[in-house]
């Protein structure tokens, strides 16, 4: 369900504009994905001291901003082209201009049983475990430890500069980041119910943007880019949680899913599909095995087309799938 939450428009612009990093110009790169428009916007058009104005650098950065794959994103609609009713459009502005995001909002639990909304209440489980994501927003290598409270931490794993690490956890668990070289404990965390993402940010001074910008000037261009990606994703995560009630554990923005997903709307729901992509009965010659370069809808075969049909059997495979996660494969003569 998390995979359904994917950006409709992606704006790759800097949330902040330190005077020695960013100019006020913007480059717009837009394309159409077939189902909905996706836009990448970059404000990295020209650079002031210490990088200097560089058109080639501007083009490279604009291309990087447009790296969101411009392929049809078919997972947001069913096989008839109808939009997923559980996707909700979120509109927000976190400093990059207006943005729109299609997020999965879980329907009323009663609808899973084919009943009217409000006729059932979701059960509350006694297990309160959750995923813990710990983000290192510094250029220093850190180590994540679990703090059992007896003075001797238990090592969880390494967390490279501007990277994240994680572990399974539950509320009241304590963790801390330690500098790899100096052994200094630089940040501590106490896990809270419903909160999975925790950030070590040595540069941000809450409510003091001028001090934050001054701190960020210590970063190189490459470091600042990495820092800004996490800062933007963190800001988006707050909007996402307000709209869905869930933590956003991926990095925003991200590519939209391109593989088709069958709706799972209620318990007992069945989907039937037929395909001629059956089992190989003989190996095709290596000379015919070219690299697969087509993706998404461009790989859909025509009704009378079978790939490598001469090396496959002549059966049609029927696939049955239900919300209850049952999967049955049955063969029938084509």
C-alpha cells in the first residue's frame, strides 16, 4: 500500500537558497506520463561564488532534476483505466512551490467486508512494534547503537554520511548516534508510538533561518545537495502523515511505480487474467536473447503476439488472485 503513494509532480528545487549556493533563476522540464502530468523543476540554473556561473553545470543539474522516470505510471488505475478510489490528492507547499501528491488513504475497515462505512471498527492489536529509521544528515560517519540503559550500547549498524539506517523497534526504545572516529555521542532518540523516522541534523536551528543558512555554508556543494534531499523529504513526511496518519519511510521525491497493481478492495475479491507468456519447453538460441530495453506499457504484446512462442508450450495460464492473498495457477488448453 505504501507503493501506491507516489508523487504526481516532483519539484527538484532548493528549499533554502544560501547566497553562495543558489541563484533565483529556474529551469522547467515538463513531460506527460500519459495518465497524469509530472513536472520536474530545478532552481540550480546558475551558481555564484564559489562555484561561478557555468552553463554546463546548469544543464547537468537540470537533467538530474528530470531524472524521475518519464514512463507511464499504471499502478494508480485499474485495468479499465479507472482511478484507484483510495488515492487522495494532497496539495502542499514546503518551500519549493505548490506540489501535488497522490497518497493512499486507508478506507473504512467496513468496506473490506462489503459493508457500509461505520458498521465495523478496526481492531487494535496488542503488538505495538514499528520500523525505526534513523537519518544521518551530517558529512560524518556515525554508528547507531541501541541504549539498554546500563551504559553499554548495543551496536545496530553503520550510518554513512547523509544516509539512513534502521531496525525493528517499539515505543520507549532508546538509540543514539556515535561518531565513528571520536566516539562522541552526537544524538540520542527515544522511540515514540506512531513515529518511525528520526533525524540527526546538526545544521538546522529551529525558528532561526539565518543561523541555519550560516551553518550550511560549511558544507560543500555535493554535501549540501545531499543534505537538502533529506531536509525536503523530512518536510514532505510531515505533510504525508497529516494526510494519511502514516509515516513516510521512502525518500521524497521518488519515481512513480510503473508496474500494474490489481486493486485489493475487499476480502474475497477475485481477479482473473489470461496470458500466453507460458513456460519454455526448449531453450531459445542465445543469439535471440537481446537485452530487454522496453518497460511499462511499451512491453504489452498485441492480442496475436507471443514472445518466443516457438520455444514455449501452447497452453494458456489462468491466474486467480484474491484480497486474502490466495494465489492459484491453473492451466487450460488455448
